[in-house]
C-alpha cells in the first residue's frame, strides 16, 4: 500500500462525506437564517421555535436525499473493495 493509494482513498472518502452532508447542512442553514430573521422581526426569543422546525426540516431533507446518499456510499464502498482486491494480489 503506497502513500498515493492512501491519499486517493482519503480524498475520495472526504469528498463523498462532503457531497452527502452539504445539502442537509445547507437546508438546515437556510431554515436557521429564516427563523432568525423571523425572531428578530417579532422579538420572540423562544428557543424551541428554532430547534423544532430545524429538526423537522432536517429529517425531511435526510429522507428525501436518502437515495442519493445511498448511491454515493455504495459507489465509494465498491471502489474501496476493488482497491482491497488489487492490493491483496
């Protein structure tokens, strides 16, 4: 196992994690900004007002993105298994 191979595996893993998490984090960020603007405009400082909608919207985003996420995870898993076969030979 060479340094280049390890670097390639880690690069692919970090890239895959980034691609999987960015849509979910983006949705959570947008909802948080909208709720913060709403709180600032109405002077409501209730903590559950931000927590509950963000959890619900994030859960919905995860459910909707699940096929895409599974496809990406399966792809990197196949690539790693193929690399293991090549290294083992």
